[in-house]
């Protein structure tokens, strides 16, 4: 993700959900870096490595439900 310099599969999937439910300023074409990094933090995603200048993250499955509620419930 060039907008954030970070990538984690779970974070990306949750951001797609947020876009679908209009809970993010991101779109299908442009990532809102603040929203992406908020989800990264809320899911307690940790750095697992780096590749080609992108920080790669790992997310524990147990944090998905909590994050969905925090981020999408308004």
C-alpha cells in the first residue's frame, strides 16, 4: 500500500468492509491512510517484516470482531 507504506491482509479486508458500509473516506480507487492505520492499530496488527519498502503486518484473528464494532458502528 503506497498510501501508508503498510500492508496486512486483515486490515485491507476490514477497510474494504468499511468502504462498503460508508464508514471510511476511502474508495475503491484511493485509500484513506488515516482509516487504514486506525484499523491497523485497532486490530493490534504487528509488524512481521518488510518487503520492497512496505511494512508487512500480522493480525490475530480474535481482534477482528472488536474492530468491526469499533470502526463500523456509528
